[in-house]
C-alpha cells in the first residue's frame, strides 16, 4: 500500500493532468459530483497539512522571522500584482479576470513543500512560509481581492474571510489537535497523506473542469496561456527577489517555489462559493492546479541541475 501511495504522490502532476483531460473530453466522468464537494475535499487536504505540521515548524517562524516575513511579503505582492497585470495586458473578460486574481491572492500551495524538498531548497523556510501565508490568508486574501477586483464585481470580504477560516484554518487546527492528542494514529496515517492530497487535488480539478467543460473549450487557449505565464513569472520573480535580498541559493529556491505555487484549489472554491454568478471564474484555479504541478516538477529538476554545478 505504501508503494502505491508513493507512486501516486510522485506522479501527482501527471495524475492531475490526466484527470483534467478526462473531465474535459468526457465531462460526465465527474459531472455527477456536485460542486459543493470541493469545500470538504479542500478541508480534508488542509486537515492532512495540520497532521504533518509540528511545533518545530512554527519555531522556524520565530527563529527566522525576517526570512518568513520577506517571503510572505513577496507571496502577497508578486502574485496578486502579476495577476492584475496579466488580466489587463490580455484584456480578459471579467469572469476570467476575476478567477486569475483569485488565484493570485491565495496563499502558497501545500505541494510547494514537496517541490522545495525535491529541488534541494530550504525546506524549513518553505514550510514556515506555507504555514504563515495560510494563517494570514483569511485577512489578506479577501482584502487583496477587494482591492484588485472590487471595481469589476461586488466582493463579500467578510464572507470570504469566514470561508477561508472554515475550509483552511479550522481543519489545520483540528489536524494539530489530533497530532497532539492522538499521536499513534497520526504517525500511522501520515505516510499516506501525500497520496491522499494528490487524489484530493485531482478530484477538485476534475469536478471544476467537468462542470465548465463547454466554456473552457471556448476560451481554453487564452486562459491556459495566462495561467502558465502567471505561474512561470511567479517562479522567476520569486527567485530574483531572493537574489536581490542576497539570500542563500537554497532560500532563493524555496522563495521561488513558494511564490510561484498557489493554493489554486482554494481559489476555485472561493469562486464557487462567492461568485456563482460568474462560473468561468472557477476555470483559472483548475488550470493552475494542473499546470503548477507540472511546472513545479520541471522547476525541481532545473534547480537540482543548478545545484550540481555549484
């Protein structure tokens, strides 16, 4: 069983890509699953994150507050501003622009920690940044969406704040409590969590794509190009910010991956919950979920190669 789980986690990018292709070509394969399932799935993924976090991870925040603060500042400035700029440059329709901005304003994705480890980046910094940006998300994500998209659509900032607390923060807290009071059970399930998270992300992508397959086909190439640019520019600018701040190479790698990889499943969830009148707003999050797992794997190989030459 562990071998199967390791295989699933290792090939997560391919799995997500296959599910996306299947749900686009044969929408009924996931159409029978209602969109309300997205939130519980994300909650379970965040619960798994809580099970894997430890007091040591939070001590990293206290022991290296400057690095974490710089990283989170980059997280919540680079990607939101790139999202806004790309929607303006490409003249995206309001619905798609909203979706891209939602992705840009979300915290870092949990898969970034795995990619940072594979890329031989600073894993402690990566975990600390993910945890901190996730905890800051209930406040910063709604405010950034209001700032960047408030002129296009009405933004319910309080509703978004509560949604992020329910879907992200509460499950992580429950996971931490389980780790504290049920350590034996936690240790038994932790090895299977990467595979579980991979399947959960693939399921979210499948649901979102299948419910919007027709609309995705009509604007697919444009939004795919924007999403790919958003992610690649995030990875690049994140690394350059680290270099400009004279951080070590492992820290630059961690910063690049943390900035470039977003919790795009949360973006799709927020689109479903708070912008139901704009169904296309869920698409950028789904496309980003597929692409950033592929680009993350490519980035890990690139940084590995760079390390071998240092």
